[in-house]
C-alpha cells in the first residue's frame, strides 16, 4: 500500500512515511504545496495511525476549498488528531466556517494553529461562536495571530497573541466575542432596540429576577458621592445563602427610564470583564438602588489627584505621578473606544 505525501505526487511507502514524516507522533506534511485536490490523500496517511497525532499542514495552499475538504476528512476520524497546524494556508472566512463545524464535533483536538492566514473579524467570530456553543470543547491553544485583523480594532491586542486554555472558557469567550463582534446597540429615543432592551429590563425587575431582598443589603445612610440628582452609597451584599459578603456600591434613582434600563441590560449581559458586576436592584421607600460591584480604587478623579489617599499612595509607590496619569488616561481611552464600538453612549 502506498501513501502519497508530497506535492509532486511522489509515492512513499508506509515505512518511508513513518521514518521521514512521523516523529514523536507528528505527521509533518508542511511546505508541500498541498491544495484542495491533493489534500484528499491525507486521509490515507491518517487512517494508518492508531494513536492521536499532530498533523502539520502549514505553509501549503489549502485555501477555503482545501480546508473544507480537510474538515470532511477529519470529521470521519475525530479521535485521530490532537493538534492541527494550518499556518500560512490562505484560509479565509469560508474556511473558518468549515473549521467551526469541526470544533463542534467531539474529538481529541486540543491545539489549532491558524497563524498567518486571511481570516477577518467575521472569520474569527465564527470560530469563537463555535467554541461558545460547545462548552465541553477540548481546545486549550488557539493561534489566530497575523490574520487580517485591523491594528486599530479593539480586539487586536488580544488576538495578537495565541489564546491559551484560561482564555477559552465560556465566560471569557463571551467577553472576547463582544470585542470581536460587538452587539449593535442604539440609544436614540425612538429606536426599536432601546425600547426592546428597556422592556426586557423592566420585565426582569417586575418578575423579581433583578430585585434584591432587604435581608441581603445593608448600607451607610450617608452618601459617599453626591452630584445633582445622583447619590452613591457604599454597602454590603450578602448572598441569599449567606455564604459570601461583598462590598457594593448603590446608586440611587427616583425613577428608572428607558436608557437606564438599557444600561442595566448591557451590564447584566457582562459585555466586558473590565466592567463592574451588576448585582441587582434594591427598592426602598420608592427609591431604586442599582447595586454594583464595589471598585476599590475609587473614581477616576481620585486616581488622577495628588492627594494622600490609600489607593493613590499605592499607585504613587510604583508609578511616577505623571506616568500614572498617562496610564490612567490610556485606560479611559480604551474604555471609551469599547463604548463606541458597541454603539453605547452615556
């Protein structure tokens, strides 16, 4: 039995293939100009292996069609491949759609290298969506670097490094997806999306899904911050089972309008790991208190000030005051860019 392994159609025996290509369970078929047609012969090579292997097809010419062919082969042998290297193959968004179907197949695959291909934000989004819809996936390493992601895109810095196992959990993928493909929101007063979000927020509150019981909330009656009609209090939130007690901030509202409810929906959906956690709404004497995770470093004004508060002192010990201001402003700029990307302005 002969197995074709090279672009020139050179036939290699099983013994030659094993000794030349399969080293430490790595089947190296890189840099052989394999295309959509010749990649079909990979199936014969894979079928001869009894253990899961690393398949290196990097620096070939698979493109989208070749990737589609390869995926159809691998889906028939889902437990034969533990690592798939497809770097520099001209794979675009259509190829990403094919790979997404592979990721939704139960397999032994743990590593995918898609470095230096032609994936756009759309292709990256498709792959991440596939991982999100398969919470039991086995992927622990995903390399999407050097694809067609604009350097000014909010997700560029994250995607400029390979994604490791800690970044591939369902919660982290949700956050990354929002950066990669933001959910379009519009807060124009008569916009349908605003009305829909506000209605869903009101329904959650009316159905007691957001409303907090008085036994879970305690707070100081003296506001820590007050400006105009806004008052913010510091308090504590005790979980219903009493197992945890967390510091929280309570922002008082006499009434919650459509835009307020829309913001709560955004916070509830946790679009970013850098946003404070929304806990719920506590109602007392007709006042709505929006309860949020307590941010221990205080306000931006505090961080920029030259006072001697404990938090500023902490920063001052490790950063030059001018450099500290630059760093804080850079974080603010990234936060504003995120709000612009999801089209939420407040």
